[in-house]
C-alpha cells in the first residue's frame, strides 16, 4: 500500500549546500508520503532551510515566519526551521516565533521522520552534532536533479576565519568516503545529470577515505569522477586558497572534464586585513596560486568572494583589494559588507567600520568587479565554445545553458522543436554578444533537416 500523500514545501536560503540539503530533506521524507508542492499555502509541512552567514540572511527567516503565522491559524500545518539559523539560535527561534513547531540543525535532518512525529505532540529542538555522520543515514534513492546536479562531498570547516560562523553552525570538517561520493555521482548520471558540481564549505580541504584504503584528496576524487561515462562536466565549490595544493592545480590541466572555472575566494587584497581575518595567506601567495592555475590551464576563469569593511580595514587596505581585482581580472565575484556574527572573533574586534563606509566601499568594489566581468565576457565574443543546455530559455524559441566558464549563454532557435532538442545536450555555440551577466550566441553547426 502506498503511503498517504502529504504535502511538503521547502524554502532554501543561502548557498548551494542548502539547496542540496533541501533536496535531501525531501528524499528523507518521501518514504513517509511527502511530495513537494510549490506553495506554502498548500503544505502540511513547511521547512525553512536557513542561512546564518550574514545578519540579513537570518532576518529574512523571521520575516517569512511572520508571513506564515496567519496561514497556520487558518489550517493545520507544521512549521519547521532547519539549517544554520536553527543551529545558531536553537530555542531562541521558538521564543521569537510562536508558530514554529520544530527547530533542527544541518547535521540532524536525517532524523526528520522521528522529529516530525515528536513535533506534532510538542515543540521540539534538535541541534546536536551526532557522532554518526548523517550521510550514512540518508536514503540512497534521491529524486533526479536534472542536467546539472549538486553533490556534497565535504561539510563543515576547521579554518575558523575570524568573521565566519560556519565552523560553529556546520561543525568540524568532514569528508565523505570517496566510494559514497562516486556511487551518488553514478546515480545522478543514471538519472540524467551531465554535470556535477561537488560541494563543500571548504571543498578543496577534502580528504575522504579512498576505496584503496588510503586517503584521497580532491584531485583523486575528481580524476575518478572523470572516468564515469556520460558525465561530461565536473566543477567544485567553494575553495580556500591555502588548501589549493599542487596536485589539484595539476588536475586543472589534466582532467578534460574539469571545467576551466574556479571560485577561489580571496576576501581581501590587503595582508593586514587577511591576517586579522585569520586567512593564513598573503595577497602575493594568492597571486602565485593564480599564476600556477593559469600555467596549468591558461583559459581558466576565476571567481571570488570579497568582504568590505572587515574590522580594521583602512582606505589604503581597501585600495589594495581594488588593485587585486584589476590584477586577477575576475570573470565574476560576489562582494559583501562585513556583517558581525555573534560568537565569532571579528564581532568582538574594537575597530568596527561604520556602515556608511562599508556601503560606499561596496559600491566601488562592485564597479571594479563589473569592469573585469564585462571585459572577461567581451573577450570570449567570437569564440566557439561548447554550451551545456541545462535550463529553459525565455520563451519557446530560446535555449539556455552554460559555457565552460559558467557564463549563462542563450541561443535563439528557429523552431520550438529545435530549442527542445538542445535541452540536456552539449552543442558548439559561437558567442556573438556580451552583456555584463550573460552572452547571446548562435549554434555553430547546422541541425540536420528531419527526414
Ligand atoms: N569557504 C569559503 C572561503 O574560505 O573563502 C567561503 C564560504 S562562506 C560560506 C561564503 C562567503 O560568505 C565567504 O566567502 C564570505 O565572503 C562571506 N561571508 C562569510 N562570513 C561573512 C560575514 N560575517 N560578513 C560578510 N560576509 C561573510
Ligand atoms: Fe568560513 Fe570558509 Fe573560513 Fe571556513 S574557510 S571559516 S567556511 S570563510
């Protein structure tokens, strides 16, 4: 007998790891009869899968709970808060939001079935860091993710950057055994994935147990993934510069399926600030890694994260960040105003920067990034690149996908059938127009006329 259908709505905040976790929560609940619905109004169970990395991200959750409370007064539903806000605030979430029935951390969602039963009787909090890794308890069967899939290989972090809450909310660094990652990759490919993005808060610190009994670093895992038939593209994110070892850099030159794109956050271009951030590298060390990466893979596109207004950042420090942006020539980058996170060392530093200064620096940094991004996109115009068509375009006559450099590319097709045929395929595209965030292209081959 099939289980009774119940409706589940999951809203993910923050990074790709949360998107992956949100999907895995749905997988854990599927045997109980839960199916995903697109609207919280129709749901029996609403899960907010939260992010605590910046204050704004956390506050969004409370606003959403404010919108959900009246819905819950109209009909019976359970409201659960999971993820990093749940981990950091625990009981506090119940106190601030009376509509919440369940609070669970990122390491306990494999226990959702029992937690839900408990929460139906009494408001429940579970923010343990269980000894037994959750990955061993998650169902093997996962809902198909489509053409470009996420796969978590590593979780947590031991680096303790002064500004960052991750080591406290996600816990100690953990790498999944390579055989488990490879088995999940094969299942994703069997379900239609052509690209896999390996995920981890600090994924290049990966050091999982290898099938041969030794320890595998990320380069070995990538080489093994490269041998999976029908998997065409491999990417990984996010990486810490100090964990970028020579073997991984070499893999960029040797593994054809490893895409020429790397998100390698530098955070700041000033050594003073990097030291206060506890990043364990200087700007010149970072530039040396960039040089080695470009020697291994000359066309590699680089991306980064930046924090402006970290405690103690002077105008001269900030100018060094602007210089580094121009020197590296990023293909894309995210930039954030420093947001003090309770419990982290930087939040207690005395020389906090006024918000007005942060706003002004952020605007200047974003202009500098826009310039390098536009220059990168323009430099690819005229080239023919393989595009993986992994998403619907705007309208029936458009197909959309990604270049090897992760640029969004769209192509106008002659017929809706042609646009449909491209979906899930890799096809050569001549890039013809560059915008700041995307490119327009045309197919660089003639479709055979239907017989
Ligand atoms: N592990 C990656 C690294 O070492 O660069 C970063 C992962 S972190 C989850 C994602 C990004 O959020 C960081 O690169 C940083 O730019 C930003 N971030 C983290 N803490 C922040 C804070 N307190 N304020 C502003 N941005 C922050
Ligand atoms: Fe946070 Fe990344 Fe630093 Fe780890 S390495 S503490 S995830 S910024």
